């Protein structure tokens, strides 16, 4: 059996190992110091982080954790540096970290998977990833990442003009920004809240939030958040036709950092205010932007401005430029669509090839596992059948041993009764010789002798059958068990001790003069003093007989106890009648019957082949 269990354990181990082949391999190896350095400077100096990552030489055949971490950080660095990217890198990180237990990495990879979807205008897929990332990031303490995730969700809802959802997620983003204690994110969180208020048309609250962002930015000298807040509040004031306020804030924004987009915004604001010279100046500057969309918007504003001034010559020039840029934008957009389609096709092709290889690998492993499972089941069934057979055999052997044990015990009990009866018969024979002249007493003793003789004969016949049964069962066993042998020895010793006890008790009775004193009374009844002496002697010889029997049979009277003492001393009914006080032997029989009923009410029944006299003598 031990060998069989070892085989099962070995097969189970093999199955587990093979099953593990289809699982994602994990490693406890720490990421390299270069990756740690890149991650450390990612928020403050994303350009430096990108440079570190680009200088690293990480191949797909290297450690999976290193490769996946590098792919994730590279995706993050490219996004922070406004570099357009495909989903090839994020997919490497996604396939690794989504199967692991690192919740921070899992939330991060879900977030940047959503970012890539968002960059490719797949808003539904992006939102799905962001929402999953929001659930995961709650299990971490990365509050910066939590801010980014919730702000991204809020932006998608903002584009869909779902103002309540927008406010809900922007407020969560602000909470995480406060927890992160990162001043840039705290400032930007006020900008997000301002956008949500603007979407809800609560303009005063929107202005308050923008001003909070500007105030925080100036306090902590946060250049970019301050510039963005000034730029956005100027756009907001233009939207509500408060162009003077818009001009004030866009000028402050340009003082912080002058860009083509801000020149465009400043020129457009001058156009709204009717300050056409300043408008022409800044719009012409913006039209020279390398950003084709900024240049397009600048020419569009110049077209409207020249048309308003009825300078149709310039209007035609700007219109032509506008159409040229529109055509270029269309071509670029068309090229982007083609490139995206090609990338998707290539990516899908790679995925299909990988899936096919995985399917073949899974099929091989599945077939192997099926074969091993069948083999394992066969072995288990075989072992179970074998074990069941052994169990049944043991059960049968145990049943036989129990029956033999029961037969041996019954045999010894019968032999004890036969021995006791034989001693009683010897006493009766001796008494009969003494009372040959007393016919009534002699007949009573003769009847008792016949009863015991018949009982012994029945017990001897029963013992013969018991021995036959014992021999029959032991013959079917290879050998007696140790327990059986021990029981046999103990029963023999018990029988010997029982016989020894009876012999010693009888010897003690003979050595005391109690029976002589009783016999000296003749036909006179026993007086109280002698009864007390009888009780003391019997209790001494038979281990507190009076106390034991009264504890078990509490209904016994003093007369009942006197009858018990005389029976214990093996007096016949005739002798008992004289000793108690001039009774007839029939009266003694009736008293014995009443005594028997009292005893049976407490103990139930006597053992087999027992009567009142033998029960009291053996008690």
C-alpha cells in the first residue's frame, strides 16, 4: 500500500507540473537598477526616464519580469513625452502583469492600455480599461496613479457631456491628488473641477476653481499647471464673451511660456475685441507653426478677419492656404487610418499565429493530462479495490475473532458455574449423609442435587458445542491473533482466581465458629446478638456483602437480609425455617420467592442457568 501511495503522489506531481506549463511563469527576481532609476524620475523628468529606457538593451528572451517592466515604463515615458505609439509594448506588459498578484503594476498596465486605446480613438475600450484600473488601484497606495486613472475616466465622460459622471470622477481625482501631495496634480485637479463646472454651466464655480489652480501654481511656482490654467480660463472667458478678461489671462499665459497655440489664442482674442492689427500680428505668427492643425486654425481666423475687413484679396489668399492645409490634414488623417489598419492587420496576424501555437501546445498538454488522468484513475480504482478486499477480509477475521472471544468467554462462564455447582453438590451430598433420618430435609436436598446435576449436564453439552464452534473458526484462521491468545490466558487465569476465591471463602467460613453457633441453636431461632455476629463475619469474608447488596437492592428488609445470610452460608430451606423462627419449609420457599421478585425488580433478570441461591452465593 505504501508503494502504491508513492506512485499516486508521483503521478499527481507530474500532473501539477504539466498543468503549470500552461500558466504564466513568474519570478521573484527584482527589476534592474536602471529600470528603478527610470521609474523614479518618471513623473518629474519623463524625458530623462525615456533616455534611460532607450539606452537599455532588453530582449524578449530575457527575464520576463524585466522585459514586461521595461515595456510598461517605455509606454509610460512615450506618453508623457507626447510620442505617438502602437499597442505592441503595452501588450507585452499587459499579458504579464494582468496574470500576476502585483496590484500596482496591474492597475498601471490597465491604465496605459486604456491610454493607448484612447490615442487610437477607441474610447469605449479605453473606458473599459480605465474602470478596471480604478477598481484595482483601490487595493494600492499609489495615489498618483489613482489620480491619473480617475482624471482619464472623467475626461471621457466630459467629451460625452455626461456632467454628473464627469464631476464624480474629477472629484475622486482631486481626492487622490491631495493624498499624493504632488502639487502639480493638485493644481491640475482644480482645472479638472473647473471643466466639470463649465460643463454643468456653473460658470462662477468654474472661474473659482480656475483661480484656485492659478493661485496654487503661483504659490508653489508650478510653471506648467499655472500656464495651462491661465490658457484655459482665457478660453472659458472667450466662450462666455468676456473677451477683455480672456485677453488679460492669455497675456499672462504667454509671459510664462509662448507657444504657437497661445499666439493663436491671443490673436483670436484680439480679433474678437476688434483690435485687428494685433490680431493680424499674432495670427500670422501662429500660421507659421509646424503643427498643421494650429496653422489651419490660424489661417481660418485670418480668413474671417480679412473677410470682415472686406479685404477680399487677402481673404482669397488665406482661403487657398486654408484649403491646402485642409487637404494636407485629410491626407494625414487618411494615412493614419491606413497605417492603423496595417498595424491592426499585422498585430492580428501575430495574435492569430500565437493563438494557433498556443492551441497546439494546449492540445498536446491536454492529451497528455487526459492520458495521465486515465492512468491515475485506473491506479486509484485498482488500489481502492485491493484496499476494499483487504478491509473486507480484515472485517471477516475480526468478526470471527469476536465470535471466538464470545465463545471462549461463555465457555469459561459455564465452567465456573459447573465448578460452583459441583462444590455445592459435594456439600449437599455431605449434608444428606448427616440428615438421612430427616426425610423432608433429605428430599429437599435430593431435589436441589438433581437440579444442579441437570444444570451441569446442560452446561457441559453447551460447552461441547462452544468448543466445536471455536475449533471451526480457528481452523479457518491461519493462527490465533495475539489478542485471542491473551484473552484465552486471561480467561483461564480468571477461572482459576474465581475458583480460588470460592475455595478461600469456604475455608474461612469453616475456620470461623459461626456455623457451629448456629447449629448449636438446634430448633431455636437465632437471637439478635448472633444475627449481628453473622452479619459481621459475612461482611468480613465477602467484602462488605451487606452494604453492596443493599446499595444495589435498597428495598431489602432486615428479614430479607437474614434470609440472604443463611442462603449465603448454604443452609437448606428446612434449616432456614428452624433458624428464622419455627417456619415451615414452604413458608421459606414463599419468602425466597418474594426476595427474588425484589431483586429482579432492580437487576432485571438472572444470568442464564442461575437461580436465587446461586446468585446470592456468587454475589
